[in-house]
C-alpha cells in the first residue's frame, strides 16, 4: 500500500481545507455590511470629496469600535470618481461586482439620476450622495435614494421663511449659475415667495465661474433688492458681485446655499463677505452651543477644523448605518425596500449635535436648516436664526 495519498484523497483534503478556511473566510466577509462610494477625490469637486471621504471613514470606525451592528462589522470601500459620471458608474460596477454592497454614496446629481434605474432593478442598495437636487426628493421615482439635508428648493425655502419674518414684503433678486444645478430651485422659489408676500424683482444667470459681472451688477442696482440670493456657486463670482455692489452703495443683504457656506472658503475674502448669510443644515465644527457629544467626538478625533463637507459625509454614514441597524433589529433582510422603510421610520432622532434639533425623515430629505451669517472680523459663521423646519 502506498504511503502517499491518492489523487482522490488529495482533492478531498483540498476541499476540506477550503471548507475550513476559504468558505469560512467568505462567510465572514459576507457578514460585513458594505458601504461603497464613488467619491470625487480629484477633479473639480476634490475640495469636497476628500473631507467627505474622511467623514465616512471616521464614522465607520466609530461604529465598528462600538461593536458594529450586532456582531457584524461595517466595511467602507471608496474609489475616486474624478467627479465624472462614467468613472462613477465604472466604480459602482467594480465595487458591487466584488462585494455584496448594501449602501452606496454617489458623487453627483448626474450619477444619482443615471444609476437610479439600476438601483430600482436590484432592490438591494440604499443610496445617498453629494447632491441636494430637488428632483431627487421624489420617493416615487427615486425610492431608494435620500438626501442628508434639505433639497435646494427647501434650502431657499428656509431663507425665505427667515426673510419673511425679519423683512416682511422684501424685494429679492435671484442670481444663479446658468447650469442645471443653478436653475434647480427657481420655480419653487418664485412660488413660495409669492405665498409669503415676498417680491422677486429680478432673476440673473451667469456662467458658474469667475466672470466680469459689471453688467449684472447694474441690473441689481436698478432692481435695488433688499436681499440677493445666490445659488449654483461655491465661491466665484460671489466676492466680485458683493464688492461691486458695496462700491455702488447698494444695501442689499447677500445670501447663499450649502456649497457656498463653508467657513473656510471665505477666509481670503473676509472683509467683503462680512454679513453674508446662508442656510446650513448642520452645525459648524467650532459650534459649542448646547450639548453636542458627536461634535465633541469629532473634535477629539480631528483637532483641526473640519469643513461642512466632512460633516455631510459623517452624518450620511450615521444615517445609513442607522437604517441598516433598524432593519436588522426588525429581523428583516437588508433589501433597499426594507432599509428605506427603516430610514423613514426615523422620528425625533438625536444626531448628537450635528443638527441642532431632533430630525425626522418621512420622505427623501431632512427639511430643516438654520441661517448663519459670516462675521468678517472673526472669520466665523454665526447663527442668526433658530432652526427652521419646513414642509417636505
């Protein structure tokens, strides 16, 4: 009798080894709750994508350090999309081909709209992203997506509520970039302004970059608005608008939406930006008002200032993981249908101070925000309103 094992025995040993090692390893991997992301780490949106990615990483680490979800760990996988839809789709396909992804983060409105049919077909992934587009706030057509804050129309709706309270009957000019992003909230803004007794006395569109705005400023001079609301920009050409308007002696107050509200972007334009106001769905890194254990934790982890883009990533990860946790606690599978229902079961949820009031998510957004004003002398955004909730 040969002392060497037969080929059949060798195959059986190999199979046993696979059972002992490979399949168990696969089972452990399958137990991970996977979050994938097409993250804009380079390109035009890299300034936001890098801190967004860091916010995700930090919250996932905090959740895993606390035990994950039950006995299951959370795995976060991101790929650089360069803020290009085709690269975002390719990243989505690669990540979902190699992992059983339950949650996903997209880098743009274009990606969110393009991938929507695939999300609906799969019914296995709940998704959020950088976009606050009003179009995505539609649970019927975008049933497995959500926005970690108010949509763009709701953002300006919050500003209009503030204006109506502080300056009844005010005159307003809307200035937007001539892009889908910039045009997004115009119709809803005109409708809501009329309901609140506010007057839209002008609408101006410009390219979404630094340009000569002297012609547009003359239009603003003729309209002489109480408020000028900018939307569809990050920074340029807002400083140029405000500089020229102040030189002409116009007394208009300037306002903006989320992407132009990070404290750090105004540091080099502090004098001209003094008094600039806008809507913010989150509290700032340096805000110590009231109890804020989550912000305290962030400040311990990251002693240096973190932008609002970091906060958006951190909160999005928190809400995704909460949706998965509620689904598993209810003994249900991690389908998109079940996770979205769990997300929409969130009522009076305490974010630990990231948002200054308890939140509820009945649709695709969190329709709450606060008006902040830039203090040029101290280079700090300061609140000038209470938290404002509006109808979804």
